[in-house]
């Protein structure tokens, strides 16, 4: 019979817990990317929608970021 030290067991438990959390985060991120892709929305479309707002605020970080001020 082989007994483990309680601190070693706790360290192993925390390592495994971190692995499971990282795996769940990865699955969540992949699911969000797939959902985003199915909706047909690209980053360019999202940036264009934000950049086309003319509410008096500064332009977003997109293709118009280097445009001269109006």
C-alpha cells in the first residue's frame, strides 16, 4: 500500500482542476467562434458597422484610424 502525502495530493488536485478549467475555457471559445462563424458576421463587417457611426465620437481602430480629423 502506497500512501501519498496530503500536500502532494492537494497539488495534484489543483493541477487537474486547472487543466479542466482551461479545457472548458477552450471549448467555450471554440463554440463562440463556431457560433459567430455560422452567423456569417466577419470582423470586417463588425468594424465597418462601428466605423460608419457618425455620432461625433472618434473613429474606431479600423481602416479609418489614420484618416484626418474632420
